[in-house]
C-alpha cells in the first residue's frame, strides 16, 4: 500500500532468491515514488508496513527501475547470518 492508501497501478512482481543462508524478497511495481521509512509512531493510523519490514529484516533497499520501483529485503535464515548481516554498515 502506498501512503495515500492506494495500491500501485499496473502489475506487481514478487521474487525470491536464496543466497546461502539469506533469503532476498523483492517486490516491484509501476509506482514511480519510492517509499520512505518513517520514524516509529504508534499513534499514527496506518502506514506501518514498511516500518515493520525494516524492523524484522537485515537489509532493505528501495530503488527505481525502468518501469517503476523495486523494494528488496534481506532476511537471515540462520543465527550466523543474522549476526553477519547485523555487523554490516
């Protein structure tokens, strides 16, 4: 969902890639506006999805693509991977 509460127009693509002990989840759509991670605010109604994604993953990237945007999150599958990803800047 976008900040306005609307789903992005056009197709939505989702992909998964396992890289050793890390899984990458990528979602792409045709929206041209990249999402912005907002500070936690329990009093704000809605718009907590990206906040949750950032809190539970160890790597988040939002980038423009030729026809929209791609959001990628890296999720460790083992404790060792979690520690390794937590050490990255």
